[in-house]
C-alpha cells in the first residue's frame, strides 16, 4: 500500500488471498498426516514445515475438504504482507469472516505508526474472538513474515490469544516466533519436512491417480525413487516426460525455472556459490569443503541451509556428512556446468584429491573422470573393489588408454562381457592384444576374443599361476580375477571341469579376500545352475548372502544375488520364491544408485521367463520380443526363444534367423550352448527335419552324460519324447525309458521346469509310467513324480487342477473307508482289474506304496476329508 493514501480512502483487500486454494483433482488422502491433524482442536498452533512443492497447501486444503472442518479462514501470505499494516489488515479481515462481520484493523497505512497502537487493536480482536466456538485460521507461506516489528506483534497476539482459536502456520522455514512455551504445554503440533515426504505407496498413488500416468510400475518406481518423497519433484519429473538422468533438459527449461525462482534466487550470493561448487559431489563434509573454500564457517552455512529447508539431506549427523536431494543436485550440476571450463576442472580435481585422501576412491574416480583427468581416475579405479561400478568408470576412459594397463583392461573386458556389450569388448580386446603381444595375458585375450566373437578356433590356455604375471606388474587381485574371468568363459565354452579348476586356482590366490570369495561363489553358482546341480547352487547363494551381510561394500552386488537365485527357483518351479527375489531386484532397479544399462537385460530376461512359467504368455512374449530387439546376439536368449516358440508367438523369419546362425557353427570350431542346440532341435522338428533334430538331441544327450550336465540331459530326454512313436510296445518302452532317465537325473535337484515346458508330451505318459514302473523306482523318485504330475497337470501353475482324476478320487475315498478292492469294485460298478489299475496310478501320483500311506497323503493334500 502506498504511504500517501488519503485518510478517507479505505485500503483494498485482494480477495483471492482470503480464499482457500481448491485442492487439485484426484488428490491423494494422506491418512497418517490426517490422523495427526485431527488433533487440531486441542492445539493453539499447528506448524507445518516443508520445502517448496512439498504439498503443504494441498495437504491442509484436502484435509479441510475431507473432514468438513467448520469455522475456518484462509490467508495466503507473500512478501507484500511483511509489514505491520498489511499483515494485520488481512488478518482482521480473515478473523471477521469467522464472526460473519466486517472487522477493520482500525489504522490507516502511514509512513510510521506506533506499535502500541497496533497492540491495542489486537486486544480488541482477541476479546472479540474469545468464545466457546472453535475457530481456525490458516496462514499459508508464513515464512514471508520476517519484519521484526511484525514478529513482535505476532508474538504478543500468540501469548494472549484465546484457547478456542487455532492457527495453522504453513512455512518453508523454521518459525520466526517463539513457540517453545506452547510445545511444553502440549499446545503445539509440529509437522516437519520429513513428515511431509510422501511414502513409496503415496508416491505411486499420486503418479497413477493424480498425475494419471499410464507407465508401467518400473518406470513409476524410478520417478518415485528419484523424487525422494517430494511431491513437487514427482510433478516435475513426470511432467518432463520419460525420466532420464537429465531431468532439467527433458523439462524444456520449466523445471530449472521453477528451482531458480522458488529456491536459488532466495539465497545469498555466498550460499549460491557454496551450492554450485558442492552440487556435483555425491556427499560432502567439513574437510571436503575446507579444501574447496578455504576459510569457511561450515557449521554456520549448514545451519542456515537446513533452517531454510533447502533439500539438504544429512547422511550422518555425528560425522556431519550431507548430500543434496536428487532433483536439486541435478539442478546444481547444471549450474556448475555453466562455470568456465578451467574453473570446473580445478574444483573437480581438488575435490577428487580430497575424496581420495578420505578413502572414497569411487567418488574420487568419478570426479576425476568428470574433469577428464584419466591418470587420476585410473589410480582410484584400481583402488576400488572389482565390481560393476568400477567397470562403468572404466567405460568412460578411452580404450587405448585402458588397453595399456593389464589391471584396467582385465576389469574392463570382464565388465563388457557382464553387461553383454560384445562390441565394446571386441574393441578393447583387440587393442589389448596389440599392446601385450607375446605374453600369457595375450593368449588369454585371444581365447576370449575368439570365443565371444565366434570368429575362429578357441584354444584352451593352460592354467596360469600368479608367478606368470608378476613380471608384468599385475596386481594379485587382477591375476586372480583374470583366471576367474577365464573360468566364466569356459562355462560358456562347455568346459565345466576346466572352469572349476580355474576358479579354484583363483580362489587360492585371493582366499583371504572376502570380496573375492563372493565372486568365486557367484561363478560356482552359475556353473552349478548351468549343469543342473541346483542344490549346490542354492548353497552357493547362501554363502553369497552371508558375505554380503558382513561386507557393506558389496551392497551393489545384492542385485546379482537376487537375479541369480531367481534363475534357480525358476528351474525348480518355485515361482513364489522367484517372485520374491524379482521384487527385491526390482526395488534395486528403481534405485537411482543402479545404472540401468547394467541390469535391464538380466532383470527382463528372468521376468519374461517368470511370466511364461506362470502361463502369462502374452505378457511374457511381449517382453521377450523387446529383449530380442535390443540384443545383437540371439543365442544369448536361447531359453526365452524356446518359450516364445512354444507359446506360438515366434515369427517364421525369426525361426529362419536362428537356424541360419546355427548352421554357421561347424565353420567356427566353436560349439554353441547346449540350450541353443536344443532350441534349434525344436525348430528343425517343427519344420519337418526330424533326422536333423534327432541328431542334435542325441549329441546333447551324449555330451551331457559325459560331462555331468543333468539339466540339459533332462531337457534333451523330454524333447526326444516328442519324436518317439507311442503306437508300438517298443515305442512305449522307449518313452518310459526316456522318462525314467529324466526323473533319475531331475529328482535330487527338483528340476521341474523341463517337465512343465514339455508337459504336452509328458502328461499322456504318467498313467502308463506309474502302472509299469512305479514299483521299480526309489521312494524319493516317486515323490518327485507326484510333484511333477502336480506341476504338469495345469495349464498354469497358478491355477492347479486336481492331482487325481475324478474316478481316482472316488477310489481313494473308498480306500480311506477301509474297503477291500472287491468292495470298491462293487460300490463303483467297475471291474476288479480296473480298481487295481486305478490304485497303481493313485500310488504313483501320490508317491506312496501302501493303502495307509495313500490315505494319509490324500488327507494331507486335501484330496479327501
């Protein structure tokens, strides 16, 4: 208001400030906070603190709408209200609306008026509001009130206001007025910034219900995780389109504009400089900042920023370690990139050196890479654990530079193989072969290059010892890791025995390293899963879990654990356990700490197989086709190809492409995977080339028997059933023999998946098998047969059919009543021989060998009461 307004003129009121903002459509109900707010009639002050966009206004407006709270008045404040006259002029108007009468502040705007005049008017208002009726006044954006005289008058009002008046103060910052006395007397309700954060479920509900996003759960989880409970962040991330690592550019500028106007411009120049210089850091403390700023009162700076609720997150209060909220951090990195290039490099290298001294090699490497200081980055990468994070950093260094270091090259190649980037592996491998001619390392490189690139004969290198590498200055860990890498390649090359020898040799070199033992057990688990030793694989994963629980640095490898054990559970058809681990992996996928290019292939692969085994073929097929499109090497998805083919979703051109790739192998002196061979056998069988299919299956059977691969042996046996003529006694005997061998190699490790996949060929054989061979197999095998029948008797394991036929169930009910075979035949009007046939089938399906055991097992399974 202008100070020269004439006395006779009434100062105007902006009516929109006195209206409650309408909550947005389809708002979410924050039930936990609503429960706390329902105590408002017992409180004098309800102070709600939260940063810009934390949803304070929406929370309260939706609370008023949902609860229908009566006698409420709303006042939206801004900088223009930060003086005695303007504030109280509007406050009196809000109070008057509660009393259904017009109450003027009583003073006219002037250059100066005495505070005692204001207080005398406040006494009048306090007396007028005092009654038996509860009144509620909401002051939105209360942080705008900083004027000392105004704060003093407001404190006067608080000390004297009646108990029936309740004030909601919505603020981005701590209150400028003293509220301690109210807190002690139990008349203050305080909701902090932490309270205002959306939970994971609230975030997902907001994105689906309020923002109307149709993305899948994985995408929504990413947005939710990135926003870290900030509702404004959810809106910014969602509105900017598909979430990427560059939210601000995706948002077309409006995201940056919002952060600039609502946050950055409200800070002092010193605070702005501090934020920009530290914005690129994953974390910071007093030591780091002293390197960057020299003389700086760090504690005072952090206290100011925290008081302003500026999306600064304290990681460790005792050690004074902080970081920025994801979205603010991205904004600050954008501001940092606007600095002169040389200034950026100096700041980054200073910070990197400081992090290296603090022992955080990962952060030091990241910052050196950002500054393109590859020497500094290399030195710190080699101090890091050998893991996918180090591999991601290596991928940012020029290949020629990486190839000159055996330590770096070995890690880099293993990383590229791990994420399936064979093109980058080829480039690095060729460069390293040239750099390390006539060395043992070169021989291994050539072996790996030939094997993975499928370009020529693969010659198995001898098992190296640490002494072979000492002369090249290689680290002990690298030498062991190379041998572990070779073991991994040998699994792909079907050389299981040699793979175990390499792994054990590597373990001897670095047995004292808990971290390295993790990789040893991970490789053994992979080998045991491939060969069908699923019990051993589960034991390996239990060891891995134990190591992870005791070694914090292996947190990132927890994803690999969940994905790996999921594969084992899928082969055992333990779909509930597979789902639990997929969900745990999904939670890590959505974490901003997990680089998506490292994990999407393996996660989607297992998820697609899970859908197929659940009978959700359409959903699974869509995911498989997406995986194929993103992969340059089809045979890596051999299991999925088999599922896609059986579901009827495989196009003829894809079948031709697969078989064309298979035909190239004889010229390479390199064998395809056993699983890929079985896939091609199926395709040849479907195309009418039975002889070709049969030859492949028999080759797989012979290799699997000789090399102890139970999984592929079972798969090959069951696939061969499709080609066996059941119309003759000899054919039926052959079918029984194939089924019996499959059961023999599957029962101990509970390998059920192949039986479910080929259930169309297996299901018609169970009755004949039980009738002829049930008494010739062991008790554990009979139990396995019973469970396999249960798995195979359904189109989908999630909706199992009855284990027994209706007639078999009737026979079992009669049996449970103690009736003889003759009595059962008479009661059911069937022949005595038919009763005996049904009993043999019942015994086989239940995995029992006596009448009493059949009755007991039938009751346990709920087949009879």
